[in-house]
C-alpha cells in the first residue's frame, strides 16, 4: 500500500523526493523517511519521522544535499508507526538502504536465522530483513546482492535499494506490488505510482512481477530476478500533472465528487453506436460468437469495486439475461472455487493493482478461465494480466475513498451489459432506451451536485448519530452498501447496510429514534415494497432520510434525485450519499482525504 519514490540525476534530490511523497501520501501516511547520497558522497544520509510527510519535511536539515535518493511513506503492517519502524531501513554500517511495499511472509523465520548469526535488528518491520540480507551478501554487484536476497524472500514486494559502494545506481524489483520507472533527460525516477512522476516526466516503464531494474542518471535496464535481460519500451502516461492538483477545492474528495459529470462523459465518449443501438468496446477481445457462449458472469472486486460489481451484475442480468453475481475477490481466491469454462470472470479495481483481485486473476488464468478487467489505470497489472477489458477513464483519484471511479465503473458495466445484451436478446428499442439514459447522466449528475447546500444542512442534522442504517431493495441494496461504506470510511460513524426486505428478519430490533435510517427508494416496480419498509421503520419511531425520485410521506427528509431508466437509477442515487458522507465528516472535523487506518491501492493481503 505504501508509497515509494526515488531519483538519480543532477538535481538536488531532497525537494524532489518530498514532493513525490506528498503526491503519494494517499497510499500511506503514518510515517515517512528519506535517504540520499551523491557521487561525491562517502555514505548515506537519512531522515525519518512518525506522522505525515510534513512532519518529515520539518526534520530535514537545511543542508541535506544529494543527487540520488529514495523515500517512502508508510501504511503500517509489521510494527506500529514510529520513527524506528519508518522506511528506509539501513544496515548497521549505513551501507545499504531499502524501501519496501508489500509483506515478507517468511520474515519471522529469516529474522530468527539472522539473529542466530549475530544480527541485531533496530525495528519491528519485515523490511529490515531484506536490508540485512543484502548487506551480508558477498556478491560483487548490487544487482546480484539484491537478487540473492530475493531468492529467499517469500511474499510480495516492490523495493528500491541504494548502496554506498554503488552510488551511481538504484536497483528496484517487483513481485505483487507496483514499481514504475520514469524516464527523464539525463535523470531517472522510480515510484510505486505515476502520481509521483507526472510532474517531471510522462514517459514510464511499468515492471512486471518477477522483474528487476537498474536505473542510472543516463540509462536503465530491466531483467528478471534470475538475471535474464528483458525488453522494456517506455509508454506515455495519458494523465497530466494538473490532474493531481486540488483545483481550488478544499479536499480531493470534494474535487473528485464534483468531477463526476465530466468523468462519465469521458467513459461514454466514442463508445456509443447509434446505428445498431449498442456500444463499441474494442478492448474486450471477445467476439460475438464467444459472447453468445457465455453461460454465467462472475464479478470480483474489493470494497467499493465489489459494490460497483454488484450493480454491474444486476445490469448484466437485466440487459443481457445472463446469470451474474459479484463476490469479494479476497474471499473468492481462498475458497477453492469451481472454475467453469463457460463463465466469464470480470476483475474490478480502480488502481488495477489491488492484490486480492490480482491474485484471483492469476489463479483464474492458471485454471484456464477467461478474465476481463474493469480498471481505471492504463497499463496496470490487472489490465496486463487479463484477456481484455474496459478502461473506466475516471482520471486520477487521489482521495483514499473512491467516488468518481465508483460511478464510472458502474457506467462501464452498463456499457458492457448493453454490449452483451445486444449480441444476445436485447431489442433495438431497449438498446436505444439505455443509450438515451446513458447520455442523460452527465446533466443529471450536475443537477444533483447543485443540491449540495441542502445536503450539507441534512448532514449537520445527522452528524450526531452514533450509528446509522442504510437500506435498499434489489438495485438499491448495493447503493446502500456503498453509502454505508463511505460514511464509515470518512466520518467513523458506525453504519450497517441491509436489503430492505430483510428488516423484519432481525434488523428491526435496532430501530429507535437514535438510529437514523437512510432508505434508497427509486420510483420503479418496487416502489410500494420500499414504502412498506418505511412504514415498518416509522411504526417503531425511527428517523428516515429517503433518497428518492419523489417526496416520501413517511420520511423525515427526502433527497430528490432525477429519474433515469430503472436500470441506470443506481448510478445517480449514490451521488447525493457521497455528499452526505462528505459533509458529515466535515461537520465532525475528520481528515477526509486521509481517513485513519486506511490507504488507497491495497497491494497487500
């Protein structure tokens, strides 16, 4: 999860690394550190600090010059947040420095062996094991020292290594955690995310699992962990540095919520085929004959991506009439699932690097399954390892909690469901109806965003709640789940989500005036059923906030949302609830972009 950034060239390295860490802080923010050197230096200089990048920056001395360095911002796994547990980790002789994303599964075993050989550990981290292994290697080159260490490491890693005796290079390696090289003019960068590079170069090389690289100021080379040279061709990143700025907003979350109309327009652009009332999805690599052979669709994601997948499964069933369901990838990969050759598997991830999803993809591919990806980041691991897929084109999402990417992912599923439906049994008329609904979305999103002031006032009324319940039926249930998650993530208010039909099977016991209920009440074929659920809550003196297409008599408050086609309504009904979570958290004084205990791009188990 953590953030890595490194540089080698002629510029003063510390400001570059601190800037890169600030752009990566959404990947981890409980501690940070930096180590630097230069060709004229006789050793490594390091500063580390518990806390945010700004705390590290305050500790960096004014005279901290160097032209080569690596830095890290941490999301703790092994060892509590502290100065000592912060990365980089140095060996006792201050020769080797390592930053690491991932988890060393056999760290305890390796640590015990090293301690038996007299090694004294300074930290509680698994990463320090890697540092000592490299420092104790007798190999002649830094590349070989790192390679020897990696031979005994089990687990996931994205690492960057410096050595005082080889101060003309940085060696990096990847296995399950992203590493990206940035190609500059007589300077080179490395990072765990292009966000740290984009202000300096848009030419990048993304390492594959099992691949290493050596970067020097004027050169780079890639090779496998066994030493075989590989061919790496730089690609141009489509996003620009301005995409990562706040753009006048107080938080990234607010910026990203406000960008959703434009983001949805991007995911639709160039894909609609009016002639045949369908869409073009050229990246699927799935012809019509293969599409007609699909007997089931299984969607895999984690967190917000899982919720988007649940809505996607409903769209596939209703428009393409293919049995479909969604499942947390983190559960799927451990339950020895039956992999059916007639099932189409779809992996969903904003970053395209989510480890649980990536591991599920790799297991499915090993068993011969066809797997598509629905991801935001072009060239990410899941995009490369799947047979094809759909990019959601949401643009960079910096806030830890996902908003615009969730919305665009659901729209991407609507496109996929329409594509599959028109190949199968969906009529031209229904295809046209869905296309017209999709085209309405950007303007309707703008209409919802204009009601922010009203939602802010509602958030102030509900911010004192200790717990909240969210309910929805069929299409509304995944919306309730996602809204509940958003509230938990950034306000820290406990929230539960249930199917509205399940109230009478237990959750009604919780209803009382102190427990507000947020109800998703679309004007569809289930409207009266949903109203009956509101009656049940009101009869027990529960407070109700409805999200609906028309005023709800039994609700204490109603947030009105414009009506679209029934199948597409969930896309719109989630947006006011993003704003509700945002303004609730704001009223409580929370750190909205960096909620406690969380980080974006979950690349560890």
